[in-house]
C-alpha cells in the first residue's frame, strides 16, 4: 500500500451521516465529495495495476508448471487396457450408443490424442449404434455409420433405428433408409431393431444371412400386407435357424403366420404387437385362436409369447387341450367383443411351466358383463392347469366384481405379483369410484386364513379410491407378520383440480423396507383429459 495513503474507516467520512439515506447532496457538497475521493481513486488504480502484473506473472508460472505436472499425471501412466475398460464402462446401459459428440464413445475421443487413439481402436466401443432417422439423409452420417460399424470388427453388432412419428410419418423417402449401410455387416448382426420398415426394406432383409442374429424387433409400415408377410416370413431370419427372439409390430399381425405348414423351432421368444385404436380391432388384422394354435405348434420351443387375438366363429375349444411344456410367459391382447375366441384359446392350452400371464381386454360394452365372468372362470381353469403362475396381470373393463375375481385367485398358489387395472361400467365417471371395493385389501389380508395369495410380494391396482386407511392396514399387517410382501403401486384416477388429492405419507413404510408408490392419473374426458393438477403438466422439468 502507498505509505502516503491513509485509508480511514468509513465512519470517519465527513459524509457518513448521509449514507444509506434518501438525502440529496447540494451542488457544493457534490464538489466536496469528488475532491474527497481523488486520493482513494488514485490508490485503487495503483492496486489494480499491481493486480494485473501479478495476474500475468501467475499465468506464466502456471503455464510452466502445467506441462511438467502432465508428465507425471496418473492418467498418463494408466495401461491402455485399463483406459479401454473405463471407456467401455462409460457407454449407456439402457440403449445403444448414439452418434453424438456429447456422449460416449465420440465424447471419449475429444479428450486427448492418446485417448482418441485408444477409443478408435477399441471394438467394444463401436459395436452398438442407435440412429435417429432425420440424420440418415446426410451423406456424412451415412459414411459415419459405415466407419462406426467397421471399427467394431470382429464383435457382434447391436443396431437400432428410430423414425419420428411427426417428422417421419408412416411413409417416408426410400432414400433415407439405413439398410445400404447396414446390410454389408449382416454377418455380425446380433440385435436388430428397425421402425417403419417398408415392404421393399423387408424384402431386402429377407435376402440377408445373419448367422449371429439373436434378437429382432421390426415395426412395419401401414402398407405392409399379408402378401408381403408371406414372402418375408419365409426368409432366412425365420427359417434360417437364427434369431430366437423376435418382436413384430404391424397393422396386420396375422400376416406373420404362413398359410401352409411351417416350422420355426429356433424361436424361443415371439411377440406380435398390434398398436392401433381399440375400435379398429378386427379379424382382418389380428390372429384367431386357430391361427394362434398353428403358430404355437410350429414354434415348439417357445418360452414367451405375445399375441393379439380375435374371435372367429370357426374357433372351437381344442379337446384334449394342447400342451406346450416350454412356454413360461403368455401375453394376450383381446377385445371385449372377441372374448369367446380368447376363452376358446385359453381353454385349449396346458402350460405346465407358465409363470407369467398378462391379459389385456380392450374397449367397454355394458352388456358384456356375463362374458367377463366366463373369462374369469376360464382364467381359473387355466390356473389349475398351470400351477406355477407367479405373475398375473389383468387389464379389463366392465368387470362386475373385483372382489369376486380376487377370491378366485386361490388357484394361483404361487402368485408373487398381481397387477389389476379393472373398470366399472357406466358413462358417468363417478360410477368408477368403487372400481376396487373397500374390502379388496381386506380379502388379501395376510392375517386371514382365507387370503388367496399368501405368497404375494408385489401388488399394483388402479382406482379412484381404495377406502380410507384400508391399504395402510394391509401394509401394516404385512409388516407385523414379516411377510415377503415388498411393493405396492396405487394408481388413483382423478377428474377435477378441485378434488382433494393429498399425497399420503408413505415414508414410514419405506423405512420398513416396503416400496410404496402412489400415482395420480387423469381420467379421459370426451376424447381428451381432465384438467391437470399442475400448470406445468406435460412440461419437462429438471
């Protein structure tokens, strides 16, 4: 500090009494204040000049130290194999890697030249790739795909491509397909997922030999019909003895089943997805029970199966029932008007190793209650023939009594997970307040000998109201008895913002080892949804 400069305390200022007030100085006082500040401003300028010189000296010293420290840094001494493994552990685990410099593996090549060399020479970093369709049209991206997959040699390839439903509707330019870049690597395909597949693309795939292919997911375009299906599903992918896991999404799922005899003994997991509105569910698009039987008979080693079923007057119960001893998971989508076909199908099955059963019945008709009762009886009979079922999911509308269904669960003696989405009849939404009766949880009370699910571990149910305290009593009873029950998921419907929907305090149950989730769901109103609980509904918040 300048020895001639004396920094006094602020309280020693001759103008201290006016500070932090609304006082307005006079013209003469303004001149006095400016004169008073002259030595202080000069000292400030001198100090800032010193700081600038010191900052420059500090920068020069740091620039000299930094490269020396880099020479002795730990990362520099890491073995290349260890760096490669660290890079592999940085890859996404829930999806394939994407072609973005903000994410691995491309991000890992932007650190230093040495690590970029390691990244580019590590096949494990490049054997998975996800492409977003709007990017495919550029030649640079197409060359990038080829280079990316070339780096992955000799490892199996996991590839997926997604077409945006808005930017890329169900019809899109054929020159934006990724297959020309992908097919040259077909010998190393392991996992393939493509959306919006056109008939021409399907035929290109049909000619491909992919001996390492294990998992195929294809979403076909609307113009993919039964004639295209018959040609495609006789291809190498289905008859070449490869691809044990196959998922097909199509407007016409029935086109996967050839009209003549066929054998797909290599397929162990098969899912036919029908993603259309409930009102368009028809026999022209989905499978009949007869077709489902034929499909299963041709895939003798199936472990999991997902199908949409439609009723046909030709469908009859198979007598004696057909046995499929390897099937462990069965998921069926049906329509309320096609329940007879669903019942015929289930009554014709003996699934001794079945552990997972999911049934989704679409649409509601107020005069179908009796058929739903028949369906429950059919499920009960299936439970007797499939004693190992541990995971049961039922999404159904117009069910007369939830409690009656629960009481019939005694046939599933090994039931560990129960998921119920059941609806009451009536256009008036208020009629669904008792979707799940108050005594629903009482029927599952572990303290009662009549409890039909003594081995239950997970329960998921939806309703507007479960009755005050009943589900809490259910949880407390499981805690007191130290049962194996671990998770409760409540889905509560609401209509108006004015309805009281206080989130219950579940911290006590979580502290006791239970996973309790309470989820609020808006009720559809006139084709839309009720008012949101929050002004930020639908906005992503971080």
